C-alpha cells in the first residue's frame, strides 16, 4: 500500500457528504474540521469518547504527534 497525502478531496467527496451513522468507522484523528469536531462531540455525548484516535493513551491532546503515531500504526498494520 502506498500512502500519499493530497489536498484533492474529489475522490472522497461521497464520504464527506455521508451521514455518520451510515459509515463503518466513526473514528476521527484530527479535530480541526467542524465535521470531525461534531463527530467527536456526538460520540462523547453517547458515551464513546474512544472515537478520537489516541484517546486511550491521551496522545490526542497533541494533534501532530497523534497524527504521526496513528499513521505509523496504519502503515505497520498494512505490512
């Protein structure tokens, strides 16, 4: 698997417009967007704060470190 970051969201537009309840995964890594904040907030309100990646180890409090660690975990699991 190759992971390439891009600002081009066109291939993923259908996911951005999907209802959260229709998605298989309801986890968020980065709380910088309003949609991610809303997903995390709703998850916390229903008693599932683990929706924020890095919640268990509290690395979510440092967004850049959390992003790096979570992406490394994804890459490692793909090998």
